[in-house]
C-alpha cells in the first residue's frame, strides 16, 4: 500500500498527452493548448481613442471642428494644429492628433471647440497601436486552459482556430451482479449510481465517455472480454468494483492476464483504500472500489488530474491550499482521510463523517479536506489541506 502523494506521482508520470487538433475558437473553451498561441495581429490595430470627445491638433486651442469619426470609421484628412474632430471610443484617431480631450471638458460653439484651461498632455486618452501586443507575440503558452477570458484574448489577436489537445475518451466498466437492470428481479439488488455519477464527472472534467457503461458480472471470461473491448477505444479506462480482496474481486488478475502492468494496488487513505492503477501499453486503467463516496473522492483526488494530464495541462493538479479548521477534531491516524467540507469566511467546516457507501455528505460540499494520517489531534484554527476541485 502506498501513500497518497506517491500514488499521484505514479499516475501522472505515466500519462502521455494526447495528439493535437484544431478547433474553432468559439468551441474551444475548457480545452488545453497543444502549442503556444501567437498573435496574428497587433492590439490595438491602430492608435485609437480611449474616450468620447475631441481629437485635437497640437495647437493651444481653440480648434476648428473639421469632421467626426465613429468606431469602425476613418477620417482620412489629417488634423492641422488648430483643427479637431469629434471622436468616439474605439475610433481610429486621425493623423496629426496630439491628444483626445474628454467631451465633458469641452464646449463646441458652432464648430469652434474650446478645451480646459490646462493644455492637454501629449498622447492623452490615446491607446497606441500594439501597446497590448504585436504580431508574433506569444499570448498563451502550451498547456494553458482556455477559459472565456483566454478565448477573448485570442480572438482580439485575430486567431480563429485553436490548436488544442484532443478531448480524452474515457471508457467506464462496472463490475458486479448486484445491480437492478431491465427485466431482472429486484430482490437483493440495488440501484446503480456509480456509472451515472462517473459519466457526469468525466464530462464535467472535459472528457468524453466512449459509450454506455459496460456492466459485467464477476466472472473472469466475460470480464476479460469487456475490459479488452473497453481498452480498444479509449484513452483512459475506469472500472468500479472488483478491486478489493474478496473471491469475486477479479479486476487485477484479469488485467494482468490481458498483459497490463499493475503499478500500485492499495492507497493509504480513507475512503478509497483498494484503488488500483495499471497500464496496458500506454493506456492508463484506474480501478475504483464500488462504494459511491469512495468513487467520487478518488475522482477528485486522482482521476480529474489524469484527465487534465492527458490534455497536456501545465499543472494537472489537484491544488491543495492551507486553511484554518473551524472546529477541533479528534481522529484515528491509520490513513490519510478525505472529508467533505464547506469553506466559509476562510475557515474549513467539515461535514458529517459518513461511510464510503453514502454520498449525502459530499452533495454541495464544494471542497475536500485532506487530513494526513499523522494528524490525529487538531484544534480550531489549525491549518489543514483543502482541495477545491476545478475543471
């Protein structure tokens, strides 16, 4: 059994980024750049007015108004020293403009414009061409995630297509014969939740599910066929159930029979102790236990980072921050523990401790508190590790 940090390292050092593809910028939000994004144009593209007002020549004023220019228009006549033009925010300033005066400080008397008593500062209220960036400048680095602000930045530089890593394809395999399925009697069976929950989690993390989850009974032959099928069309395979030490826990031996290399089986944490990680060639396979709370915790602590790493993320995460605990806590120190939590006014409020089969304590929690095994006595105000899962 290995420690949490060692499990994270073992996973991420064996994940290879997926090939790049080009997609329209409008649908690239949430994707990760597979190459540096380079400006194709300058910003601003020309000297432009930062305010509504008057573009004035370099004389002391007053200035004779010779025209007007709105955003998207051009005044081709250059301004003389005693001339000005009505101008609006975002419009290209005419040649010969010394400054732009804000309209609230000017009076226009029949075409003769008077400005403030103080002479305008040269270049006042003018956004100079390329003061943001020039053609060829690197705007965003490979591995950065495209959020709406990044999309806007690239669009402003004339970029219409983004070179991003392909979205990972994730196959889901559910083991066990205890689930209610169409046409089967319900006595002794339960409603399955892991497969639906994982589909939602995978999609929220920026990946695609290859198809409906594969459900298989705990028999080596059918399980081997199902896992081989899942591995054939996926970039990541997630299994649920079948990774403990019972007679029906067959995921590990079946994977090994398929030629997979098991890198670890068992993590010193609660919930999620039986987690398994293997690779079949370069394909990562993560075996999750069957208990729903453990599945979701393991997804946020490990799987989300793997999905980001497959997309070439600079920092796959998860990101832990230190925040003060709201109330004292006493606990056993056998393993690291992950508890649902709220962060309110900068303090960590732990939610009720539930069994690994119950999900209620994670609904709406917004954070996980990571309690290291050796920390058994904590007082209010003591710093604790907090994971706030992000896409």
